[in-house]
C-alpha cells in the first residue's frame, strides 16, 4: 500500500480554486484534499506522487456552469514536491454509460490496486497494495467520473441532455479536460486518453473534438472497445459473426471445445471461420441449402460447444444470452458476460428477463465491491469527505436517458440515430499525423467483442502512414483486462512501449 513520505504525516491541502468563482454559480461540493505519497514497484523502483481528490468545473462557452466533474489525480513529484509540467498527463475513465472510473483506477492502472485472484470472487475487504503495473510510471493520471456518476453532479436546473448522450458527453469531457489543464498549469504536457468500454466511444469522439478545440492528443488507448453501435444490436449479422471467436474462446476455456489447441491459434481459426464460411451462410438467409446449413452448424458446434441441433433451430444465429445459459447448463451454471471465464449459479427458471440476466454477471459481481471499498478507503486517507452517495454505477438513470445520436464527421445527414465513431477515429488520425492509437482487448470479452473492433478499423481504409500509428493487442482476459495478472504484466509492457514510441 502507498505510504506517506517524510515524517509520515499526510499533508492535507485546502483547495481555494472554487473561491474565485462567483458563489451564485456553484454547486455545493466538498473542498478538495490531497496528500504526498510514495509508490514502490516490485522491481525495487519507487517514486513520490501527489494524489488529489476534488472537482473540476464544466462550463459553457459563456461561462455558465453545466456541472462539476469529480477527479482523482496522481502526479509524480520530485524533491521540490512539484509535478513536472512537461510530463505526459493521461485522462482516464470507464464507460457504461453510467459507470464511474473506480474499476480502471483501483483494478487497473492507478498506483494502488486490489490484487486479482484469477476467476475467484474477491472479498469486499480484499487488501489494496501498490500496483506494480501502474501507468503512473509513464504518465501522470487523472481519473474522471462522468456527470451523473460517482460524485460528479449536474448543476442545479441543467437539463441532463447537456451531458447524457454521445456528443453531449464528449463535449463535457472536452471542457473538463481543458479546465483541468488550465487549473493545473499543464498546457505544455503531452495529452493522452485512456478509455474502457463506453469510454472508447467517448475517446473516439474526444480525439477529434479536443483537436478541434486546440488540444492535440499525443496518444489514445482503447481498452475493450466498441465503435459501431449498430453491431451491438441483436439481429445484426455482424453481431453474430463477432460473437463466434469469443464463444469459441469461452468454450475452450471451459473444456467444451478446442481441446489441445493453442489458445491464440484456436481464436484465429474461429475468426477465419466467422468471416469466411459462416459469414457467407448468414448472408444467404433461408436461401442457404439445407445440406450446407447443416454443415455450417456442425462446424460452429465444434467451435462454440453447443449442440448442432440448437444451432440449426436458431438459424445459425446464437445470441449471447443463449450461449451464457446453455454452455454449462448441465452443471447448473451460467457464464459471465464481461468475462466468459467467470461462472455463477444459473438464475431461477422464473427469472426470464434478458435485461436482468445481462446484469447478473459473475465477472462484475466478483470484483466491484472490493474496488469500491479500496477507493473509499483511499480518498478517506487523503482527508476527502463527501456526504453524498458515491454512484459506482447509475445505469438505470443515465443509460435509459442516453441519446445515441451522433453528428458523424463527413455526413450531410445531420445527427445519425446510431453512432459509428470509427469515422471520428479516422478523421482524427488523418488530421493529426502525430497521434498514435492503441487498441486493447480480450479473447473472453463478450460485451465488446474483439473481432468487431478489428473489422471497424479495417473498414476505415486508413492510409499506410495512418495505419502504422495504430496498434492492436489481444490478451487472455475479458472486458476488465486487469482481472488477469498475466494480462496486467503484458499490458504494462505494451503501454511502456506505446508511450515511448
């Protein structure tokens, strides 16, 4: 666990930033708090850093307060106790929409983490420790909670539509990032973005939008990405194609397929089948001859471990609910959604709601409580006190009200009803020829499938120069890469190379 430096006394600092703003525009939030701490790596490396918990104003062009975004930041400091203004700063967040940034912080890349135990369920009181894989080695870090999540608040009387939508959300984050850079004197720092899940949709729009507002990102990291929302909708053939490699990986992990095969070779074979013979069969619909249909179903059965008869009854189209309920049904178990390696007792037979089942995820249940407890203990050590509930997730309100429309760059049709932000990525890479992009994903992630992301980027037809600035990394993990220790080590090495590139 991080320890105080010097005499060991935590240095609490009163933040007077809000006192410079007219009182009638303020939303009541607690004073910020900070402390100087020390991090120790497993290889003997160490550094001092300042951790600060507080809020950042999100204001309109005219200065009207839209909301206050909670930020937990970490900045490496030297003997002077001051951050290095030339050091990179990375803005980090989870997704949802409706999720706070605690998982990616205390599970993933922050300086303090809760150690993982494979696919075992963590106790809520699991101990925290210095994170040997923290991204703080490469960059200062700012973890932001979207408005309406965590302790981030919309200002009184502000319509949630100003924050809860693809374009509105990116606009709020762009304003918060600019405010943080200004308030901390970091305009000379290389700016990076690190988003997970819906945070990758946010990142895609942000990497374009920030540049349009004079903030050129140096690098963008997409973890467990989703770019084309249409492909996530049930009934789309690209959805069923993207699920095949992930189902195949899960079936192999649980001993239902792929015995004796190398995991990456097996995944690649499933990708080739999905975009080849399987794709052709889906495109033909009921024009596919019965004999060919049976042959494709038999091959799919060998990959994903479900009976050929079930696959034929479903017209070759196995959705995620069916797979999760069926793969281990003979053991009375259902697999996870975010990470199909995790399992839990299957829901009762009368619990038939698809939405309920999607949220009944063993992968989430196993870790969320421990991460939240570690976060609350950490900010308490800083002396930060907030009497309001911390909304770890606020899906019920935020996701239900989310505007999925998007002003897609290059379109004459105005706001399109369903976002494909791969076009924003391509636009940003064409405009900013020094920006680099890393896309990270896991074999066992059934929420944001790896094949679809590779497909989305391939369909942008980037120039060789632009494509050279894009790198892909596939790991043996699910949606939350940090639940897998081997992945944590590999991802840390990949990020060290990416930031040095």
